[in-house]
């Protein structure tokens, strides 16, 4: 077909708008260079040699554990449904599901990492009696379950939920639990190409250099949890550790942010002591740029007392459970905080 302007040209393909993440335009749409690809290969080789990747055997074991837990909660929900007097058909239809979140859900876990899981079941199954009592007793009676800790009041970070329909008629604690899975699922969606995140470093090994925590600060807080025996310490230690972030918030609040607290995620035990205990450390430093004179000190005794009062409100607290918080100067740090017992 022709017109006054000559033969008609084929129509160009329709333009598809590129997805945009965030408000600003991307710096570049270019793909990876040969150097980028080579750097990725070098990183993969380094991670393998450093033992960052878990073995196939460990990966299979985690999958088996998840399947086992999934079956346990299904049986538990049917038991609870029966105990609450529901019909035979409702008992047969009752179900619960296990969802993973955190590093495992993102595929970023390594050897020995935790399996963060969320159990979702019917609305008539309550958190306090059914989950933290009946299910806990079921797990307690299983030989393959060891070091079971129940922390119904442990802090779970609260993040906003966009789909409010899932929040209907649920409590605040359940809302916080649901967010773990929901937010984890959103993280990969915020990255245009999850497989090609660019990182530029001269040597990958620099990312894995040990952090010299006990050489990085002049002052520390030592938090020691003490209990009557190892069983009591297991739950008491878990409770205390889960509240360390609260201690940092209290101190930074009371010092108007001028004293910064950096908890170290590691537990220490003094093998010379013959009682059940665990110790944790927090590094203390003035806020960079703080104009307060170096000889002026912060008085955080009130902050520590508030924290200890809060921790001692533990639901399963026993008279033998104690917590000690003390200030330790760098040069007076205990020997057990260092490799092989020496600095």
C-alpha cells in the first residue's frame, strides 16, 4: 500500500516503559563488564575456600528439620482443635504452615546459621496457652529436641505492613511475628536484579578480616547473667541477650545520643568460675564530633538500674537468676574475652 509520501514503513514495536525502583533515575543501565564477571568468579572461589557455603549434607539436614517441624505443628493444631471441642470435620481440616524468613529465606545463610521460622495457624489457636504451653510440652517430650527455650516476650522488630487485611482481629505480638516473613519477601523485590548486585573491592578477603572489638573502644559494659544451673541459665541467658538492644536504647536516650553503645553478638564464659553464667559486652564511645570535654563523664547508673528492673520482670524468673552490669576499662578486660585467654 502506498500513499502520497511513498511506501508505508513497518510500525515500530511498542515502547515498554522500564521499571523504576525508587524516585531517582538509575545511574547506569549498563551490564557487567568482563572485570565484574571475573571479580564475581573470584568472590565465589574465595567464599568456597573460606567455608562460607554450607555443605549439601547440612542443607539437606535443614530441609529435613523444616519438614519435621511442619508435620509437628500440623499434628499440634489438630490436637488443639479437638481439645477445643470442634467437630470431627473441622479437626480433619485443621492445618498449620511453617514459613521461613531472615537469612535462610533470602538464601544468604551459611554453616550453622539459625533457621528463622514462623508458624501460621487458625485464628482460634492462641499464642499464650496453645503455642507457648501445649506445643512447647510436645517439643519438650521429644528426644531429638534439645535446649528448647521459650521466650514469649522476646522483642520482635516492628515494621509497617501494607496489606492490612491480614491484621484483622490479631494481637500486636502476632503482627510483629508476621512482619518477619512479609518484610523478608519484600527485600528481593526492591533489587532490580538479585543475581547481579555489584560490589567493587580490590580484595574480597578484606571483607572477612576479623573485627577487633576489644581493641576498638576504651570503655565497655560487661553484662553477666547468672543462674542456679545450666537449664535455668539457658532460658535466662536467652532472655537477657534478647534485651541488650533495650539497654542500648535506654542509655542513648538518657545521654541524648551523646554516648553510643555497640553490642557485640558473642557470648563469653569464664571457665575458672564454677557456677552457671554467661557474659556479654557492649562497646561505649562518645558520639563523633561531641564537644564535651574528654574528662567529663556520663552517669548511666540510672539507665542500668532501669534496664535491670525491666529484665527482672522475666515471666519465668527465679530467685537464683541474677544479672550484673559493670563498667570495664579496656586495660581491665577479663582474659577469657580474648583468644586462648591472653590479649
